[in-house]
């Protein structure tokens, strides 16, 4: 998964994603959920101090820059529980 920078509003909702030197701004209301972490697939033991087993996931629809004519791209971003950063799980461009 690719690491990305995410700009958030004071309430914690994503507002923009910085990916590959380009800024993607939200074009629709983001959707948030939590998923279980399969830590045992990467570690033999649960990492010390990491007692939570859920990760925050956001599905966003964003367009490149401030161009309102740009088509939306759907992205799923996951909060990195250890460092507090973000990872991009997937991105699909709008085919319309």
C-alpha cells in the first residue's frame, strides 16, 4: 500500500489527499468505517502497546486539484495505527 498525506478538517474528516506530488480535493461527502486488523498475518505477537484491533478506513471521492470539471476518483485510505499516517488501499477512476 502506498503512503499518502491527508489534510483533515478539525473534526477529523479528510479534505484532500496528497499523492505523487499532486493534491486531490474531495468532491463528495466521505464515508467512514472501521475494520479488524489481522496483525497475526504480519507479526508473531501483537505489537507492544497496540491493544486496539480496529483500523479507521475512509472511502472518498476526489478530483485532481481545484478543477470542478475533473472526473472523480474513488479512493480508500487507511489510518496507519503505528505512525498515525495514511495509506492508500486502492483508487478507481470514474469511467463516466
